C-alpha cells in the first residue's frame, strides 16, 4: 500500500507543474516543497490536500527550501528564483524572517518618459533593461499574440491558466515551456513571509488562489472557527495559529472583505473581495 501511495505521489507530483496555473493553491504548495496527497476519487484533476515538510524544525533559524540559515547569514543569490529578491539575510530577533534589499525600478518613478517609448525587459531582470523610442522603431519590433493581447519584443506577460512569467522575444514560438522565453513564477513565500508561515497564518489571495498571495492573515483574539460540511470527505485538516479546522470549516477574521476557510489542507487560505458589496 505504501509503495502504491509513493508511486502516485511521484507521478502526480511531476504533473503538478501543468496544474499550477489551473488548480487553486497548487502553485503555492509546490513552491513550499509540498506533495499532493492521493485523492479518495478521481472526480477532479486538482489535488484536494497536500503533505508539507516541516518548514521550521528549529525556531531559532530561518529556512529556505529545507536549508537552515543562522542569524545574519545570507541566501546565495543563485538559489533565489526571483529577480526582485536581492541580498536576503536571516534575522531571528523578532522571530525567523528574511530581510532583503529594496529594489527600486527607475520606470516606476519616471513619469516624464515620452509616450512614444516602451520599456523592455529580460527574462531574469526585475527592472527594465532597455527602452525603445519612436513609432518606427517600435513598429519594427517583433510581436507576440497571447490571450488576445499583443506584446512587443521585450515586453513581459503572464499567460492565462499558467504559473509562468514570459518575455516576448523575436524567437518565441508560442511555447510556454521554452526556458529562453518563460520561467516559473516564484512568489518568494519563504523569503518574504517566513515569519507568517512559521505562525500558521493564512495566505490571502484576490480573485482566485492560483496567483501569488498579496498578504497573510494571522489569527487574533476574536478569531473563531465556524464548522461547515466536509462535502469532499477529505480526512486531512488545516492549521490556523493554534486552531485546527476540517475541510469546509471557516474562520472569522477582522477584515470584513476577507473570507478564510479550510479548502485544501494543511493551510487555511483566504480570498479578499475587491468590494465588500460583491
């Protein structure tokens, strides 16, 4: 039985890369090194629960991809798959967390740029690496048609139903698996939210749970569990601070526009509405 479960997890885990852009929380769990658990039935292609490693075996150290980092030690830059996360070092003074250097992109503040100019990027760059100006120069650039939108050579885009970040290139053939044009999106969860994950806080998403979380919701003194129905008959449970929830349960939070529930264990997840009237 154990051999069958292991083979399932191995095969299914290799397929998660294709499901990260289609299944809620799949990309989130993949980045944390979690593995999809076998499902009770095959009514859906998306995993219903995950098995995660011990992300914090030592509360006095920071951890990134299973590797421990002592106070003030830095993550080698070549191990960070996020160009906007630079010079990240461990700090345990107020609980384990990573502090990274701030990256300020010139184009974010340059409001005087001519309207007939576009910024261009490289796949592994956080900020723009060039500028193309003039109608003729821009018109001569190669284009990429993606999801009904047209992108000029050097412009970034994120294809729908994928967890990819791509750059339009002259050689792009329409494949999102081309490593010269596309890379997997890395949210930097353990880097930017080390302390929140350590405290069993819940990731907060907008719209759906396929993209990167915008924040984490932690339990408060007023947080209460509202028991629901486990319609999926999933045995795994979620943790929220010191609380334990079953699939279908919700937990109250102070943010009125945010709904938090145990949907895919072992983490409670939250969705924030754009408007409380929705």
